[in-house]
C-alpha cells in the first residue's frame, strides 16, 4: 500500500471525489461529499485545503484540512482552531477497514502548507488506529 494525497484542482478532480460514499450509518456524523465542498466555501476563513486519497491510481478517500490559518485571524475568531487541523476524512465504504484512514492521517502534516509534492505514506495497512476525537471532530461532528 502506498497512500498519496493529491490536490483537488480541476473540475475532473472534484467530480472524481464526488463519487466517494459513506458507509452504512455514517450519515449520522459525516456529511455528503457535496457538503464538504459547501463547508469549505462557507468557512473559507479556516483556509481549507482538500486532497483525494489514493492507493496508486485507485481513489479510496478524501481529506480536508485547515491549512495555515494566520495567527491574527486565530486571535480574532474564537470559532477557529489551528493553524492546522484535520477537518474531514472520508474513506469510501468499499475500502474501509483496510488502514487507508490511518495511512492518510499518518502523512507528514507539518509541511502541508509548504510548496512541493503532496504528502505520501507507504507501508502495510496493519489495523486502523482507533478514532481519537480532536477539537475539529468534537466541534463539527465530522471525522
């Protein structure tokens, strides 16, 4: 397994991730793909950045982070957490339980706002790590 995060730049990239589906019962706490893009527009002050999650060329999921909220914006807006945080993570229902979510979370988050290639994580998918709530999941109900 080699998990790569690829920037969602074109309309074709967006259309591709719009095919991702939540698993049964996950609609209680995870919005639709369309809602993730709507949230990014509505909360643009949180500096959203989105990627498709891929194993080689196989689309397996979606990640959205808050990418480098400026300190002055953080100081002025109590609703923001940052400057970086995991905002959304969705693994398509067909690929859940295989370690893709853990691999996507294990990519090197610190250089995310730096120019260059998107993060990559390689290695076996042993067992998915248990979900750990963070301020973004507790505040938004998403994961």
